[in-house]
C-alpha cells in the first residue's frame, strides 16, 4: 500500500544535494510526485520540499532513520511528515493581502492540507476577512520602541 509523505530540507547550498536526496528516495522504493527547491543566493541557503509516495511500504520512521547518512555530509536539516496529517499553521500578514487571500482560498477548497490556527498581523486590514473564515485574528502593534520584541 502506497503512502504519501513529504520531506522538507534546509541546508547550505552545495552541489549534489538534489541528486543525493532523489537517489535515496528511489533506492527506498519511493516515487517523487512533486518537488520544489530554492537557492537563496544572498544567504547561501538551500530549501527543498518533496512530496512522494512510499510505493514499497517503507514507514516514515524507516525513511527518517535511513536519511541520516544522506543528511550528515551536507549538514541537512530535514523533516519527514505524513501528508495525510494536517499540519498546524499560523499565517503572518502585513499590508499586502494577495498571498493571504490565495492561502485562504486554497485552504477552503481543500488544496492545502493544513489547519490554520490563526492569523497574525501588525495591521487590522484583514481582520474581517479572517473572521469571516472563522479563524482567530491576532493583532500585534509595532512601534519603533517595541519592534524587536514584536
């Protein structure tokens, strides 16, 4: 029975990371169904999220344990998770709401398997929109004096 999992990866950008990860998954009977990656040229960090099916029945724990040998040489910070379980998410928004609207829409239609626990903003602009989705809205007032703490 195939299970849907995902892997989140963060590390220093280095040649060979994608090849090592995809080879590991293939060697463990997994089929990648979606992959997104990003190199931040300003920080030198690499980010990746891979959705895959464990077609040969490897468990999340087996995949996590076996990945340590791949992660170590690259200094990878990795997290495997079961895509069937909704992850709790807090959304932060400022003045521009197009991303918030997109996230709320995709959450509402079931395209994002997440549980939105609340929305935090330093403005009240989207409070009504968030309340209309029955999601808690939290305002954090930011001033020059409290900016680091906020």
